[in-house]
């Protein structure tokens, strides 16, 4: 079991190097804004830098980062909604569009526009490769709920992207 | 989701590139936010010291100087350091362990494993996990089931929970039905072996033991 020492710049930088882009991408799919994604991703790493965490493996690190980032993104979305500054989750274009490969922008748009609870499961299943049971454990939802949400998400994606989704 | 679209989704997400300088900018902000947070926590924990009040004329400028020095010492090397984003292979670039395949024939050709969903199963999805596990997700009746096969000896069911009971099934394949308690739900799995292959059939959406055994009898 490795521990990330709080006062070790070298270890933290190594941790940051391994995960910063992943956390940024995750935040961007939720917040659809480069500025907010950077802000939220920074807060994830601030937690690491100011807390005391032990990880058994890189997969464990990734799981922790995923849960923390998703929760912070949801907090930020709620905060924006409460302040009535316009939902970040609306259907309009991102505030600042991140560079995207043209061929896949439709897929990315479709995923980014999914309801948050469906985005969770799609991200974890298709991008992280977790099983629905593992996703249930990570998100604290019953596996049957996760499976239903997977089905709903696939249907929404199929409606947007065409008929070649199961 | 079809294999092509699944790859597209992964490529789409991998295509999200932070803007230039984001890595260094974020790292600097992380250090600044962490330092602020630590200061706030210290301020809450420590009561004000009287001598600071009388000496604030020189303490505040000194603190400002120290803060600038600390900022320079921690952040500037990061800003000045030349980072090559490709030097470190990010974990995010690791492949998705789930690879969707067309049908059970792919298991045979790629893994040498012969297994399939029972006849009449609907919404069947085939995956190969970590290049070692054949994974079939299917609907039968009102429930979804998962069937996995591998030469791995470790538990590859993907189910977590406290073992609440086991029952040996009379099938000649050393088949064992296990009830897993994962509050508030109960999961069921049947494990068995055939030669060097290990199988696990599971349900997590409330199928009865009888229903799971019936599926087992059809796929074993």
C-alpha cells in the first residue's frame, strides 16, 4: 500500500501527472466549460494535497478521483443553479469549446448532454470499463438501478446518434 | 453499444484536450488554494495572539514578503519548468478493459472459451474483459443475468457482498450457489468449473434461486 505524503512535492507532482488530464476530462463532460472544469479539477487535487489518503493501487486512485470529481461537479452544478446564473447543464454550446476531434464531436455532445445521473454510468461503464455492479458500488446505487440507467442512457444516445447503438 | 460507437465514445473523451498551459496553471492554482485552505484552518484552530496586534505594523509587510517568497519558491519553478505532456504516459490512456465483441464465436477464436447465452435470451451483449474473461450480459424473462468464463482462478464475478449462504448443486460440475448480502440487496451467483475453465453466472436484480438454477441448467 502506498501513501501519498502531504508534504512531498515529488509524490504529489507524480500523482498530478498521472491523473490531471483524466480529472479535467471528467469535469469537462459534466460542466461543459473549460474554466469550470479547471476550477473543479483543481479542487479535487486540493483535497489530496490538504488531506491524508492511502491508495492500494492506481485503480484505487482512479476510483477515488472519479467519485470525488463527480461529487464536486454535481455540487458546482447545484451551486450554479441556486445562484440562477444559468445551468451549466443546459443544451447550449459549451462556454468555451474544448478542441475536439471533428469525427467524434457528435458522440461527445450526446454524452455531455445526457442527464447527470445517466452521464455517471455511461462514463464509468464505457470509459472506465467498470461493470454495472462495480458502478453500483462506486455510486451507491442498486445494481438494478444502474442497469436501468444504462438502458435509458443507451436509448437517449441512440435517439441522438442514430440507430447503430444497442 | 456497438464496438465502433464504443470506440468513438472513448476517442471522443480522449479528444478533450485542456487548453495550452492548463497543466501548469492548474497546478499553480492547486498550490495556492491548498495554501489558503491551510491558512484558514490554522486561523480557526489558533486564537489570536496579542503581540501580533501591537506589532502589526511590521508583521503584515513581513507576512506579505514571506508569502511572495513562498509563492515564488513553489509556483515559479512550475511555471518556468518545461513540461512535455507526452513524457509521462497518463493512466487515462490505458485501454478500456471491456472490449465488446460480436458474438460467442469471438470468445472461441480469441480466448479458446466456448460459452454462450441460453437459447431465447434477449438483449445479449458480449465483452472480453482484460483479454482474459468472456462476459455475456443477457435478459431472460424478467431478469438480467451475467455469465463469465475464464481460466483465471481468482474471483472474477465483479460482485461484492457478504457471503450469506452457499448450496452445492447436484450437477457433477462442482457447482456452488452462493447468496451474497449487499445491503439492502441480495445477489446470487453460481460458480462451477469445466476442465481448466471457471464459470460464474450471476443475477443482481432479484431473480429467485430457482430462476438462476434454471438458467444454469441451460448454459452449463
